C-alpha cells in the first residue's frame, strides 16, 4: 500500500499537476500557436502543417513529459523536423515564443523552468536535420 500511495504523491507533485493540469497545458499551447502566427521566421517552418494535429500532439507531449496522465502518440521529433534544417537561433527563438505563451498563461517562472527542463531532451532531435 505504501508504494501505491507513493505513486499518488509523486503524480500530485508532478510538473503537470503544479501547472494545473490539462486546462493550463491547453492554454499554453493555444498561446504558443498565436505566438508562432505572429513570428514570420518561425511561422515559415509551419507552412503546410496540420495545426490541429500540432496542437493535439504538442499538448500530449507537454502532458506526458511533465508527468501527466497522457502518452505521446505522435511521430518522433526527428521524423517531424527532418529536412527542416532548424538552426540553433531559430530553435532558441521558438523557445522564447513558448516562454511568452507561458507568461500569457500566468505560469510562474520557476514552473516555466521545470516545463522547459522537461522538454529540453527533444532539442537535439530537432536541430539541423
């Protein structure tokens, strides 16, 4: 029983839980899409993209990587970003857009850092492919 309770405690302490769950993740992703739409450099990477699928898969990924109850069911980051030749500068610019999206969703800076840390392992799967 102790192991069961420990699992519940860790889930309630997850970054996902600290964010406020699915509602906050959806708010961040919606804000992020608006940020992308306003940035012509980053928007160019999304030409021809299925935005509804992007929203769905990014929401899944944030939920999953922050300890939420979701599983990511999309393609690998290398599959999605292959051929885009994303530069480090544009990657960092996109991170700034995500930070803006979290600011607009009233996510505290310490919690933003936890979200970014959870997503950071995908960086090398996106650059220069």
